[in-house]
């Protein structure tokens, strides 16, 4: 039993089912991020938690109280919308206190709550302005203020940062994280930006096509993705997925991959159970940052494999240099230090941290669990 | 003027511009001519008109025709002037406009923000009301008014105009609210505002432009209506338009054209006033409804 439980919940529009048996449980004070590509049903799920959309089947509970059919205003939730949804005819102050007014809070109390929140978000000087006279970042703050002032059990955010420019987005992201650490309120946050998901969350639900693909901590999602979709969706640049064959070398499983010229290289696995896959094809998942030069290889790793291959392209990106090569017939990206001596067209010996490598079943696309 | 306009994209020579203004002036004069005729003839004695001086300025200025049209002219049987009928019209138009506008706004709100099954079909049917010719509804309407016991009363006429006006007012408000962000309504729902609170506090304050459009449209239509007034109001209860007709058509005695002109201007005055006061918003409102974002 969590603080917020989404129990076997489905959503259909007419005959079309857009959410399939979603099961998510969030504990008090946690930060859950729903992430996935456009149209996967994130907003729909959030709106169902808010009570803005009906629940077709299943149950949503907050603090063990079933919320099916409960009016949005009686769920003690607050929501920040993508467009901020500030009432254009009211001042910032009125926007913030409107919810309290509707709930019959006395005026003096409303004023006090408003000033407390305005102080917290540093928007005191804006209280008398109309939303039309605010910048994007200021509107964002006001929208958060309107949610905060209610002191809700659960905060719902629907892509709150997607209307901001890149720099402001990073700033506000930090601010939301701080806010969560200070207030400790339970948050459900929708985004399609996997970096936002990784940085903010304590739990991530990766969604695709109306299914929850994986639910876990950011680390679990990143290191042990449940399937190829999760593996390639989370992380930038995306995880390399390379066709390989499992062989045995000295009784231990290795991945046999084709280099640029068709010759074969062997990368020993850390997972012994893959021996059961001997002779079979798999898809090998390697994150770009686990392919480096010898000097930058992870010293804590017990399994660094070496691989000499031809460099196709190098892309310096300031702090890192992205190096691409052909492996198993696919383009593979390595993330190197910017001072690594790499030249396009030259052969180079890479160090691959096989401890972090994962293997997928090519038929089911699921990770082969050790 | 010409210095200020040097930098505009369209450069026109002085001669061309003079020509354009001349043209515009000519058209303006042409369109103002009827108003001129009415005004001039309403302030001269009858003898000057019958003497053939339709276009000339009055030799003797008099407001007698205005006073007569307003308070002593023979309308039907009584020499009451247009005054009581003017108030008839006002007391019929104001509630009819108010009610049909408010209902239209409510309809628009429900049709866009509280979608339900078959709502588009319902809206389509309401739109139909905009295209039904007046004549078709006369007899059914008379039957309904009789059934309700409102035949020949002012409230009956108000009802007729409200029913007829709802189609248009709903159309206006629905299109306006269709582009009003639904997230605002959702935010208000979460904030705990009720159905009417959301309407009153969130939507209505942003509806100024379209409300003006709707009010002007309804006011002009209802004020200028003759057919419903002539069909459903009787005798003393007749609206201004019907009274004006009676004034002009009265067959006894000489035709007092100057009084007729004054009466016609009196009848047109309220709509004229509404346009002058709210015309600016009218155009703005029409644009707001048609141009998205
Ligand atoms: N009223 C509706 N009727 C039918 N289908 C709908 C309706 N609303 C949403 N959908 C469908 O439900 C699916 C999920 O929509 P949703 O808005 O939840 O996506 P999302 O994950 O929030 O996407 P985005 O990142 O683009 O906001 C989409 O495929 C959408 O087409
Ligand atoms: Mg969405």
C-alpha cells in the first residue's frame, strides 16, 4: 500500500483503449516521473489521478481512499499545467488564492498563505500584475504558487517546463527539485524529456503505447532496462544495440561481434548465466559512456574488454568527444574525453566496460535477466 | 501628412492620393444623402416640403415636427405620438437582448467545455435557427403563445425574440469559447469552482468583445423587427416599428412628411447610438472570434 496507488487502471475512449492495466504505487514524499514519447498516455493518466478524466476500470487511491468518481477539488491535489492555465482576468495574487477562496478559507488566512508562497517563490513584487504582463519563467512560478498554496497531498505536473527556453528550463528544474526536497510533498510529474526524468525523480515509470514498460529508480531504469525500448529511450546519446552471438571461451560466456571489416571480436560477459545462450543470437546493449580509451576506463570495473576498431567520425562536443564506429553492422557511438587522441579513419583500441553491458532477447526484445 | 507617410510600403503620388480621397468623399456624400434628406426635412414646416424643396435647407427652422412625432401625432386612434411605443420597444428589447445573450453564453460554455454525447448535433440544430425565415414560425409561434397564455403581451414578444435570438447568440459564444483554453476550466475545477462559478469568474470576464458583438446584433435585430411586432403585439403594446408604420400609413388628413421624417429618425436613433458607442468593440469582437490565437 503506497500513498498514491494506481491499481490495474485502464482508460478507453469508446472502443479504443489508450491505457492498459497500469499498476503504479508511490510512497509518501516520493517524486514519480511519468516519461514516454508523445501520445503514450502520460497526460491521460495524470488527468485520471486529478479526476479530470474518468477511470474506465481499475482503481486510483490516495492515502488508501478510493478516488474513482471523486470530484477533482475534493481529492486534495494540485496541478500545474503545461500552458500554466493562469486566469487571465485575475491578478497574480487572485490567481494564487482563487482555490482557497473557492474552498471557503477566510480572507485573512488567504492573504497570509499568499504572502508565504509568494515569498517562497520570490514573486512578491508580481502579486498585483495580470498574467499577461509576466515572462514565461514568472508565469511558471505563479502556476507553482497556485498549486503550493493549497498544501495538497499530491502535486501533479504536466510538462511544466516544456514552454521555457533551454536555460530557464534547467534553472526551473533545479528549483522544482529543491522545492521537493524542502517540502517533501508527493509529486507526480509528466515529461517526455528523459533528462528531466532522470534528474528529478526518485521513481520513474517509462511508458509507451499505453503500457508501463518499466517502473523503478532512475538507477535501475538506466542500468538494468527491462527491454530495448526503455534502454534506448533513456540516456543521451541512446544506448548502442549491437547484434552479437554468444560463445563460450574457457567456459565463460562472451559476445562475438563483427568489426568494421567483418572480422570477429570477443567481449566477455560478466553475467555467467548467459552461458545458457551459447550459440544463439542476442542484442548487446552498451552505453556510449562505457566505451572509452584505455586511460579513461572505469578503474572500479572488474571486467574491461578491449576492442580495436576503425573510427568513422569524431564529433567534439566541448566536454566530450563522440566517436562513431561500425560494430555488428550498426553505427555505435562512444563517449570519449575531449583530449582523447582520436582521428577519423584510424584504428583505435577501445576499452569497453562489460560490467555495464546488458543483453536482450532479439525475439521478445526483453532484457535477459541474470 | 505626406511627410509621415514617406516610409510606408505603398508609395503613391500626390495626385493619386488626391484622387483617392476625392473618390472616398464622393461615396461618403452619396451614402450620407438619405440621412441628410431626413434630417433637413424633419426640421422644416410641411409647406416647404410640399412646395417641392426636398433637398433645400429649411428657410424656417422648427422642432415642431419632432415634438409632434414624439408626443402628439395620431397613431392608430389616440393622438399619443411615438413616445409610449418607444418605451414599449425599450422594455421589450432590453430583456430580450439580455436573456438571449446570457442564454447564448451559457450554451456556448456548455457546448465547448462540458461536452456530452450528440452535442455537435444539438449545436447543428441550434444553428438551424439562424436560417429559418421569420414567416415560417409565425403560425406555430402564435399557437405556442396562445397555449402559454402570452398572446398579445409584451412578455410573449420577449419570448419570441429570445427563442429566435438564441441561435445566433449561441453561435457567437460557442465559436468564441471554442478557442478559450480548456485547461483554464480544468484548473478552476481543481480549484473547486462550481459550474456557474467557472462561468461567472473565469469565462465571462474574458467575454467582453463577443458579448458586445452579440448585444449589438440582437439589439439591432430586435429593435428593427417589424413582422413579429405586427403579428404578436396588439394595439397599445405595439413596438416602435409598428407604431411608425401606423403613423406613416394613417390615412386620415394630410400626410405630414416632416413628422414622418422625425419619427423615422426617432425610431432609428437607439440602434445608431448603440453602433456609435460600441462599434469599435464590434469590429474587435468579430476579429477575436474569427482569428485564432
Ligand atoms: N478525447 C480523446 N478521444 C480519443 N482518444 C484520445 C482522447 N484524448 C487522448 N486520446 C488518445 O490517447 C492517447 C494518449 O494521449 P495523451 O494526451 O495522454 O498523450 P501524452 O502521453 O500526454 O502525449 P504528449 O507527450 O504529446 O502530451 C493518444 O494516442 C491520444 O490520441
Ligand atoms: Mg501530454
